[in-house]
C-alpha cells in the first residue's frame, strides 16, 4: 500500500493506493472511503500505464462521479476519456 495526498479545491482528501490483481479488462478502480478515496491499480501494468490509470481515477474524483446520479456510468467514462 502507498498513501499520498491530493488537494481538491480548499480540501485535502486522503487517497490510498493499492497495487493488486484486478479482473481482466480493468486497469483501475476507485471508491470513496471514510476519509477520502481508495484507488486500486492493476499491478501488472507498466509504470507508465500505472500513472495513466492513476490519472484516470483522479479525473473521476475531480468530476464528482461518485455523487452525480444524473449521468450513467457510460456517460461518466466518456467524459473522463474525452477531456
């Protein structure tokens, strides 16, 4: 496990990062937790791919995807990949 900090506006949220084996087709997964977020990153990815997976997860946090019930998961993924 690695732990880092991420600044979001005036708030500082704790982000826990775990490098684990994920189901096939998944490079990362992010979930809100009691004091921030937990990001799981596929451990077999190259270092460059791990950074891209982390950046992708951070975009979901930045966009507030966990608290936006107006968009479908597909719409959230499209937005994250197109910006």
